[in-house]
């Protein structure tokens, strides 16, 4: 980890926060519980226990792995429906194959991101490739769910394939942190992901002892999640580590720092940073459906049972 990097971060564009910016304080640190998804691949529920008012427009995020599968062990999900939101699947190590009932999908691997707008609904499957099942190997990634506003919930499904090589690479002011801007903008730099709901998504690697200070839209919320290693958040230095999520309060800069000594299994402190413009609409979430009312959830379930979200394509 990670697959997408830079041989010389000092040669990258630098991102700096404006002087006198108000740093966001840490409001809460939550530890993600572990569980299993789909056919049994291990996940950490990154935002479990965090009130939705702090997450909006994000719904949930799973850290998939990090797991080193033996031969025959890699697992995926069965066919399942989605409606009313977007899934963002970011693969750091390993390979996943996506297919859907509209003929969309593709292969994502080693730093790629697939942005799937479920919209009005589809059936979807995620599986490891046959060669990975046979050989085993390392698998690590994230899946983030982003809500859609009511006016966009029934738009036509679509995909964005964001290849790792298209991610905007930036460096912190002193070059001690590598910033991968997947979606949104930071200090005038834009990531390749196009979003219905305005958000920013970053994967940052902080060298031991490095600090990353970013400008952050004051109308966005702000979250951090530790993928590997350990460090602290905010100017107050609130500790957090792999498997923990940080909720920030109001302000216009974001601060994270890596501890001077990291674990032997990871060289850097790996952190996902997320922010988005809150939708501030009722959010009703039942399994794979995210709507605004109970009646809309019931309709989604009825449409699924009636086959109106699509049918499983022939193999």
C-alpha cells in the first residue's frame, strides 16, 4: 500500500492552507466495528455509531480488508439491488470485477475507483477475478455510499471509471505528505471524480512525524478515517489510528499529523479525508435502498421484487 504514489513528492504541486484560517476542532472519534459482507469478506464499518447529522451527505463506509487471502479464499457479493444513492469503490490493493443489470461495470485494481450512480435502481454484483480466487493474494479497499438529493434519486444509473493514473497528486507544504485527490477540489486543484452531491475525497499518506494542513470549504462537513498506522487530528492533537473515524467541527482548515514512529507493517500514516455539502433532507435507509420516505422505501422493495430494477444477465 498504496498502489498510486509519486517517486518524488517534492516535485508535485504543493497545497497550503491560508494564513489565519480557523482550524476545525475534533468533535468525536469512533472505532469501527468489524464484520462480514457479501459472501463473507471482512469489513470495518467506518462510520458505525456516528449520528447522521455529522455524516450527511455520506451514508456509510466500509473498509474492505486489508486481508491476505490464501488460495481459494477471495470472496465477493451476490447479485443485489441499489436505489437512491451512489457507491464509490476505491481499490488500494487487489482486483474487483463489477457487473450490473444495465450492462455497466468493469475491472478496478490498484488505485482505481469506480463511481456507480444507482439512481432509479439496478442489480449489481462485485466479485474477485478467477485468477485471484485460484492464487489468493492481498485485497484492500473502501466502499463509500453518498446520498443523492430527492430531485436526483430517480436519475438513470451510470458509471465512472476513475483510473489510478488520473487521480490528482499533490504534496503538503513541506513535502511530507502525499495527497491523492480523487474527487472535489482543494486549493484550486480538482480531482477527476464528477459528483451529483458536492464532495471532496482524498487519500493521504503522511510520512512519520509529518503534518498535513488543508483548506476546507466551511460549508462542508469534515471526516477522517485511519486506513493504516496512527497519528492525531486537529491542532489539539486528538489521537486516532487504523480503524478509527474522526468527526471535525466547524472551521476552514483541516489538520492531521502522523506519529513519529509507525508500525512495522506500514511505513506511513494512511488516511482518508472526506467532506461534503449536507443535503439536509430526510434520509430513510433500508438495506440497499436510500430514499426520503418510508413510502419510497416500500416502493423500491416492491419494484425490486417485481423485477423492475432489472434482471440478472446471463453469464
